[in-house]
C-alpha cells in the first residue's frame, strides 16, 4: 500500500479533520471550492524541507549508511528551491538566509543526538475503515523498535518550544496514529514520540513521549464522526485566531 493508493479515492485525513476544527470556512475554501493557493508561508516550507531531509537520514540508516550533514542540507535547500519555483514563499519576520542557517544548525544537532534504533517504517501510510464514513488515511513519519522490542510511532515537528504535558495528552494526531498503527498489525501498547526540532535562538532536538488508551481512540472516532456530519451538512463558518495572519484565504474570508 502506497500513499497514492490510500489517497486515490474519497477519504478523510487528519489534516482535513484538523482544518475543519480550526476553521470550517477555510476547510470549504480548501477542499470544497478548491481555491488555488497563491503563496506558501515560509514556516510551512521550512517544516516540509526539514521533513524531507530527516526522512533521507532514516532511509540511509535503514540501508546501513551514515548520512552527513552536508547531504541533508543539500536535500533541504533543493526542496526549498523546488517549492520556490512553484509558489511564492511569504516570509513573516524572517528571511531565507536566516532560515537556511537555522536549518544547518538544526540538522547538525539532529545528527549528533538522533541515535536511531531499528527502523521498521518510514513515511508509512495507513487506512482506517470506519462504518458509514469515507476511510481515514494518514502517513506515519517513522516507526522504530528499540533493543527491548518496544515500538515507537514518531512524528517530526519543527516548533519554537517543547510541548506541555497537556499538549502531549490531548494531541489528536497521536490518537489518529494510535488507530492507524493497529491497521498495520500492531496490537500491543505503542509509545508515541514527538521528535521536536526547536527553532529558537538556541536550536535543539528533543524527544517527548506519550501514550493513548482505548478511551482516547474511541473519543477521536466520535470527533471524526461529528466533523464529517458538519461537512455533510455543509456547515461552514469562520473561526478567527492567530492562524488568520498566515491564512491562504484571507481575501475570500473577508467576503463571508
């Protein structure tokens, strides 16, 4: 099963669920009206470029090779240049040079601290069948197994600070992955790990862990059903928040 396979037919995804929760009107503009994107925030490009470089690091580890920082930096910059050719990259209080320097430092710290375990999967797609709903599909960044046999589902995040205990316990993506990993044949309790790439004056790479229970999984499924009910009934309205500043659809939203 490939990513193209799981996305080929009508489906839900965690990103779509999150988009609807954060702003139903933005969901409509993106997935119903399909209004073309005219720019991409630099923060989004940065995260995707880092993700591409980190995936290559683990792919090389899986093949028994040790990635050099220079190789990962090249992957980062190549991704950035490709995105730059496709869309306007909009900067918000930063510039390309400073972001490239930060990426270089982050990748250096990452290589020093990563200590990869036995890699089971990289960018592993999953598909969850829910009665009465389109399938819920997603992609797990990394699945690792340590020497004791414990399996960890890993999500890479470029952020400005560590997650609080509340954020770890309530993160919906972990709940989605908790269901998704079971469709791949893992029935045992799984650890969920955030690999955080801290974009601060003093860059760092840290790992934070959490778990999910059956209660968490069932609660997430109820949320998915509620969101799909709203989509099916075409319930679309704006939610104003800090995310409005970087929204692709500010012009359309102002006409609501």
